[in-house]
């Protein structure tokens, strides 16, 4: 089985980290290919970045279909381009925010999200609401770190994340915590150990969900809202992206 | 006051129609500039088209800020790029789906949406849920027409739309109807008359909402989720889109 | 266009203030008539006051229809008599709580309400729930001021309101604030400036929404729950209010 | 124990019927006084009628407090004046719509409401939503009968109500049915028998709920939203209604 | 009328206390029989205890039907076995959590629950959500007391409960408080007095609700989800529990 | 990895079928042990059966912990005993209703459930609501077949299931369908093929979800509502089930 793990931003150190996290949990026989789009933002911190990152994600899924991938993980905690990518893909496409939330639903009674900048709070709230997780979400906590701070050697990012996760458990009554950024995908074991409660990395969770769906023979449903894009003309810089029959 | 009405697709006959609808309701002193993006799909019928159209919308808002526009209407009933556009704009940005739903909330007890292809149903449901309109939405009806069918001279599009609107009123107990496509913006008066109940065109509604917000001195809130995009590097085809300070 | 702005209480200094706020934002060509009912409470602080104020509002709409008004604003943040008034009116009727909430939905990701006495909290919660705004409402804050304290010359009302609005932004993560009383309609610009974020006065917002709906040719829907009251006999003190055909 | 059962309309034949229904279920030792207000509509069919009826209800509760009543039932299926009445009353106040819905929640998995004119649908939907009953309400069915049709000797009202109740059970999968009008309070046993499933009359249910609350020593909570109305001046025709300390 | 009040745990001192609370509010002519199951946990503090207690409850309802009981109260604040018991019973079955929540809905604008160990929080949240009470629940507060601490002579349980109830009123803006454990059924009057606001014991409330429903002739609906269990074979230790025709 | 798949009823032909379905999708290296409890109902068709089945499930999880299982699937579409089982288990426990719903959320925009007897409708609605899936559930369809009809050689069960699934797709606009009974676990491929859309068997989905969680090192969260049962005395027939330290 071949799974493409798409880091929607273009910071390759993060892509490498995400690829490692994905390979660490992948089953024997699963080939993980971790990529960044050829274009787009170096980090995703808001709706604007998200919109451009979505195109990069879509482009990777488009190519992935030709390359024979069985499924996709979108490795940014805003799930950019998720629904559009599903229109393209025969196999499953899973975003890491939804992966983490669904996993949390199966092992705990209430989760908190620990993310980076507070400006992403609204986007996270939109996802919690859209995914039907309002009654399971104890809190969204932010750390005042930029996404790329997580890439800095020697930063105190780990300690900051652990501290917020601990508060989520102790003050907000969460019993598990979601690591709210693809750049935290190397922290799952460390944080879990430190806080004595499950910390869920969506990249890892996403890989296992996609593996599972593919093994079940379940691809994206093609009779309704995720039907293949209709063939039509695209113009300008996007001329090459017009769907064909 | 200058309002940019952005038809997110690249079909100029529709842009012209939308511009006319906008100008027909604009206040004296409001300048309406109706545009299509320089790139993107000729029509928007699903999440894939929507993702590309979002970039076109964002691009028009980016340019619009330099051109001195006071506010924006996104004239596709999926509200593509809405949240991202708000990060860019100092003034208000309103999508025609939300415009129509908010207007309907002020004049009726329950609305139906009459749209084009059934493949858009899921997207419309997402918007209804996200906007908190679930308890006001009586039904979503589709017509099995493609968006561009509405541009065909001599098609029976009008009759089909009227017929579904009538069913929404009679069978689904709606007391007003939303015209669920920018390409229906010329049908508001006709449909209202035929069905004896308000039919709401989101383009027209969006123009009046933006005019109102601008007159109130209300722009997009800049302290939270709609703060300006952070300056950062964008690469590849999107290199020119990286936000600057 | 003629808009009747109804201050549902009988305190004429507040009516004058509300009228000024309305006129300050009204379009050229819009005539604002600000009135108080001939009967009812001097201020509205709870469900009991609200019930009596509703009759006053209805009476003013009833007369307004004869006087040729095109639309109405109900200028109390509990929206008294809103649904009943809509049965009477051919044109639109907008309450200032809903006006402020809808406006906030178009410019921010989450709002707080800053109101007067804490006893109104339950009523405000009912409205937030009824209007589908639960997921957008960050908090309801009260100030321990009576409504009429806002009319006292030399009171510290302004400072108190500003302080709570600031807390809403900083502690509750709202990105815009609703002024939760018609008597705060003179504070919009001042509060916005002080807190560096949009403060929304429902009177001003209501005027622009009504103007917009009228310009669109949209009146209250008459096929469902807002159909004209059925002709019937009313008795006793209300004998004169029985609807006629 | 003395319970005042207030028929919010002024049709005395209905008041008598409601009184009979109340007395038929009242405990030994409970005195039922069934009244109509001195003023207001002969029937309540919409928001406008409801607003005037609310004042009548309030007036009866105001007098009731002086007369030593222990609790109140508001015997119209729109629960007019409910929250305002609670501010006045030391004891409990229960509306028949909420009474019926709460009773249904305790005996079935999903209810339907069978009411009179379709114009009341929106009002009923508001109540279902406000009371948190959305997930229990299978349908709202209307009969195209006016409220006063139920008072006509020899009408086919009974048969019509039974027929809609039967459809609610068979087509809408309800397992119990709410009689959606105070004027149906004599039909509870008949309908239950005919449809082979519980039919709930809110008048009867309301009496038992009030009796129960009074027996528990539970009156209306007075520390929050139902605190006594603040003393203040009322003017005009309502001068006599200003709350006193 | 005979009502069986089932303490789902096997601690007889608690059963006695619950029986006393029930008898203290029962109407003349109501016979209260308070029982514990013949098997099961000494206290219920989590989902595991709840599952076993459910069987005990069911067994008591099964016997109760043969013994001629008219209705049942399940006297544990997790409502164990509620839906299953309803399949067995011809009359009504009410759990004390739902009884307290429904009663609170009729007298206040928002309630808090004060319970025992924090591990029950998730279960209580499930019930609040399932019963449609999310928008009425101000907070769930726990006391770090085990259920059986409430049975200790000379413990400070009363003081602890009062203190949390007070905080619920003052900090969380509740206007009434639910005593979140059957073992608190002797505290209703004391707590109410101390906090100056209604404290609701579900046992007492449950008795009055069952009495009321029985008096109305309302038993459990038998056409849908609460139809009698289908006759079938049960094996092993449960062989005796297989439903018969 | 060892996964225990618990068929909560005692019909061994169904257990065998469920075991086969589980093994068919299990990864190399996953050992599937399919069991039925030693006690309980031969089929689960309502809340009463569900309560007894829960004990059987719990008992199998209790033994499973001693036997060294890594995770559990509860193979009845009512998820009996799910929360209680989670208190016992260190590893993950997944019910097939939740498994199917979560899987559906990842591949489609809206699902329908096709189940057996209509009496289970209320239970299914409870689960949909509890799991936050209300806005994704297009319909619940039932087939008027008893669970054990699915075990009959030569019955038309397959055809009936296919027919209802087809209606769900065509009439209710679902884009995927959940097979709403463990006894349908052999129909996944057949139904998918017939209806041209994904049919999801919860047994298969549950196995892959548990495998995934175990591979991620994610067990049930133990700091909150799923903490181990507190040590305490159980009496009577359940004496052996009292939790120990």
C-alpha cells in the first residue's frame, strides 16, 4: 500500500519530521511518501495561508492519483483542501485534525487541542463544530509559538507544549490531548509520558486511519458531494488544473 | 463608496449579470465594480472548483485593497475564500450564501435553498451548519441544471427554478426562498412574483449588507481570527502571494 | 424611505439618543422617526418589562403601517414584540439584538455581549440560542448598571462599559463586542476606539439592515408564520387591538 | 393547594372545558380555579395574539399572588407570558406546551405535536428549539382547523385530530402525541384509545407538574433571570402595572 | 398508587434514606416501596458500576410488574437501566437525573449539578446532552467525596455540598442546583435554606413526576422504542431473564 | 497483536460469521479471537437485551485483560457496554456503531443506517446524537427483519438489505451506507457492489480502528471518565464482579 503524506507547507525540515512520524507507525508493507507542495506558504497560520496550501495539497493528490497512491494524509491541523482532495481521490483522504479528533473520540471522554498561535483559534473552532465534536472538546489552548518555532533547534517548544497539555488535563478536565500542529508530530510519545495521558498526533493517527480504510476496500464515496470534479475549462495560471473526463 | 463584487468564476456573461444585479440595488454614491478573477474555473460546482476559485477571490481582494475598495461581495453561493479574504480586507467581506441566509433570517421563519446540481448539496449543508442556520433551513432543493445552463439563451432555466421554489413553499413549508447560485441573480423579482413569496438573491443582499457595514464604520475585526496574514515566504507559482508586513 | 425606530421604553431622553444614533447612520433620503410607545415601562430589565414593552412596540407598528412606514427597528436589546410586529408589517422589522448579532457574524469570528443588569443574562441567552448564534457567542458580560444609569449625566457608565468590553476582548477572546442596550447607542465610536476592535450598536446596525431590505424590495414573508393576524375579537382593555380583515 | 389555570384567551366555553380537564386530574385537596383574562383575544393563532394574551396571563398571575395561589398553569400551547409570569410568582408556573413536552420525554422516545392552523408551525418550532426538544420531536402536524372550530358542537374536529395523530404514529414514527391546543384538552382519553398510544394534553400534564413542584416546596428560582420585576414606573394604559417593591 | 423506588446500589442505609425522602413528598394514598436490588455494587461511581446496577434495576422492575406497581423511580443520578426498564413497565419509569433536570427546567433559567467524585463528570455530561439540557446546564461541580462518604455519621459532607452549591450560584450563575447523588436526598431542604435558592433532589422530584404521570393515565409508550422486549432465549446466568410472550 | 471481537449475543453462528469478517480484514500479525459471552440474549433487539448483553461484553473484556488482549471490538450495532468496558481495558475498545459512523465520516458527506427491526430506531438515534453525528446522518432505515433472520439459510435477507441501501442512496441522498447489525458483517462487499457506493460493516471497521490505535500506542484514557473502576463490594449474583485494586 502506498500512502502519500502531504505536508501542506513548504518547509522541508517539517516534511521530513512528518515523514518520520508517519513511517514510525506505518504497517509493514505500507510505503510512506512524504512530500511538500511545489508552491505555497512556508507555514500555515490562518485562513489565508490555508487557502493557498489547499491548492498545493490538491496538486499533490492530483499527481498522486497518477502515481498510484492508495490514500492520502493532509498533515496540517487545519485540514486544508480536504473536501476538494476527496473529489479527486479514489481512495481515502484524511486530515490530521479530523484524524486526531476521531481517534480521541474512541479512547477518551473529552479532549483539548494544544496549538500554536492564538490566531488559529477560530479556524480550530470551525473544525470542531463542522466535525460534530463540540460536546467532546474541553478547550483549545494556544502557546504563542509560531509554527516554525517548532523547527528551531534548542527552543523551549517541547516544554511549552507539555505545560499547556498538562493544564488541559488538570484545569480543563480533558482526558486526552491533541497536538494541534503537524510540526508537533515528533512529540507524541514525549508528551504522553510527561502528562500521563494520551497525547495524539494527527499525522500518526491519519496514517493508521488511511491504512485501515484502504484495507477495508473503502475509498471516498463517489455518488454525492465527493463525486469527481466535472470536466471544465480553467483559465489563467490555473489553466492546467481544469478537470478532464 | 466603492464595492468590488467578485464573481469567483471566469464566465464573463455571468459577471456582467451579477454586476447588473448589484448596480440595480446599490445606493446612489456606491460604485460597483464587478470582476472575475484572472484565473480559475468557468463555473463552480463542487469543492475542487471552490478551492481554485478561492485563490481568484483572494487575488481580487488583495488588489482591491490597493485600489481603495471599501468592501467586497463574493458572488458564488459557496462563499469561496471568504475567511481568507477577511484576513486581507480592512473593510467588510460578505459571501452571497451568508448574505442570503442572514437576510432570510430577518424576514421569514424558515427558508429553502434552490440550487443547481445536486453535487453541491453537501457543500450547502456545510454552510448552513457553519452559519448556525440549521433550525431555519427547511430544505435544500436542486434542479439538475449546471451553472452554465443558466447562461443559455432560451433555456427553460427560469421555469425550472420557479417550479422548485414553488415546491419549497408548498411542500417544505418555507416562507422564503434563496436563489442558490450567483447565476440566478437576475431572477429575484421574477421568482418572487411567480411564487408570491420573497425570493432572495445573495448578490443583491450582499451589496446592501456591505454598504450598511461600511456606512456604520464597521470593517473586519482584526484582533482575532481575521488578523492580517503574517508576513512569510511563499514559494513556486505562489511566490508573489507571500504576505508582507 | 421612512423608518420608524421604536424605543420600547418610555424614557424620552433615551428615545432622543436612539433617534440621533439612527439618523447619524441613515442614508440620504431615509427619514428616521424615533418614538416611544404611549404606554409601558420606563426601562426594560427582565421578562415582565419585556412583555409590556412588546405591546407598545406592536402598537407603534400598527400605527406605522397606517402612517406609511417602510420598515421598523425595535430598539431594545431584548427584541420585544419582534415576531408579533412582523405579522403586522408589510416591510421588514428588525430587533437590535438580532441586528447586532448578524452584523457581528459578518465581520468577526466571535462576539461578546456587554449588557446592563445581570438579571437580563437569561433573556440574552435565550436570544443567542434562538438566533443560532451559540457557537459565535464568546460571553455575555454584565455591568451591574441599571438601564437608566446610562441616562445619568456624569455617571461613570462609559468607563464601565469600556472596561467590560476590554475584558471581553482580552479574557474571553471575542474579536468584536455588542453593546447590549439601546441606551448605549451613543457609545459605538467611543468604545471601538478605546478597545481597538469593533463595538456594534444594534440601533445603528438595525437601521442599515432595514434600509437594505427595503431597498431590495424584501418585506416580511407573508405565507407562513408571519402571515397577517387573523381577524378576530379582542375584549376588555385590548378591545381596540382586534385584527381586522 | 390552590392552582390557577389560566386560559389565555377569552372564550369562556374553552375556559370551562380546560377547567374540567384540570379538575379531572387534580389531586384531592387541590383547588382548581380556571379563568380567562379580562382582556385579550378570543383565540390565539399566531405571535400577535400571543403577545396580547401574555398580558392577560401576567395580570391573572399578578392577581393570583394576592389571592394566595400556589402555582399556575398557562393553558395555551404557545406558553404566552411564561417567563414574565415566573418573575411575578413565588410558586411554579408551567405552560402546557412545555408540560406536554416534558411529560412526553418521560414516557416515549419521540413525540409529534398535532395542532390547529399551520400558521402556528413556526411558533411551535421556536418552542421545541428553546426547550431543547429538537431531537425528540418527530413532526409538527397541523389540521387546518381554527382554534374555535374545536368549540363547535357537531364539528368533525375529533375525527380530524385522531386522523393526524394516527399519521404521526404511523408515518412519522412518533410513539406519543401532544395535543397542540388548550381546546383539545377534552380529547386526551379519546385520542389515546383511538390511536393505541399516549396522547398528552398539556393542561392535565401541567396541573400534575405544578402540584408536584408545590408539594416539593419548589417555587420559581429568584436569584437569576426570574427575580421579581424591579420597581419602576409604567405609563399610559399600563400605568397600573408598574412593579412595586 | 404503588410506586417502587429503586436504589440501584445495595447499601441499605442509603435505601432507607431514599425511602424516607420519597415518603416525605408522596401524596396521601401513594404507597412507596424502597428497595435495593439483590445483587450489584454498594455504590455507583462510573460506567462499570452503572452497567451492573442496571441489571438490578431491571430485575426490580420485572418483579414490580408482577407485584402490581404503578410506576418506578430509579434513584441513582446516572439513571442506570432507564430505557431497558421502560421496555418492561406498563407504567412510567423516571430516573432521578432526568427528574431533577426536568424539574429545574420548570422553575429556573439555568442549573448546576453538584455531584460526588469527578470521575462521574463524563457520565453526567452524557446525560445532559442526551436529555437536551446542554443550554440549561451552567456547570457540573464535583466534591471529591465518594458516594458512601455521604453515609458517614459526622462527616462534613453536608458542609461540602452546601459550599459547592453556593459556588454554583455565585460563580457559575446557576439559579437552582441539582443534588447529583441519591445519597443527598436528605439534603434538599437544608441546602435550599443555606444557599437561598432551590436545591432539587431527584428522588423527591421523581416521585412526584411518577405520581403525576400515573394520575394522568400515562404509562410508557409501547408502539416504538419502548415496546415490550421480544420473547427470546437468554443463556447462562441470565437464563431466567429471557423475555416471554 | 491480539484483538478480541465480542459478539454480544450468544448465537454462535453469528459469532463465527463476525469472526470471519474480522479475520478477513485483520493485518498479518493480528490474532482475532471471536467470542460470545457465556450468558445473555441470543439476539439484541432493544434496550432490555442491550443491558444484559452489556454484562456479557464486560465479562469478556475483564477476562480479556487477564488473557493479554491488546484491544476489543464490541460487535453489536448498539455498542452495548462500551463505556463500562473502557473503564476495564488498558487498550482501546471500539463499538461497531461508532466504528462505522467514524469511518463513514472520513469517506462520505452523509450516511444512512440500514438496520433490522424498527424497534431499534430510538436506540440508533440515541447513538447518532451521542456521537455527534446528527448532521451527517441522512436517515435510519429498517427492514422488518429480526436479527436472527439474517442467520437463516435461503432467506431473502440479502435482497432486502440491498434494497433498503439502494433507497438510502437514491431517496435519502446518502453517499454511503452503514450495515446496522453485526449479523450483516458478511454483506459488505456484496452490498457495496450492488449499490455502487460504500457499504460499511462496523465489525471490519472496528478491527482496523483498534489495530490502528494499538499500533499508535493509544489505549483508553485513564485520567477521567474511563479511569479503572474503584475497588468495591458487589453482592448477590454479581459478587464476583466487584472491582479489585
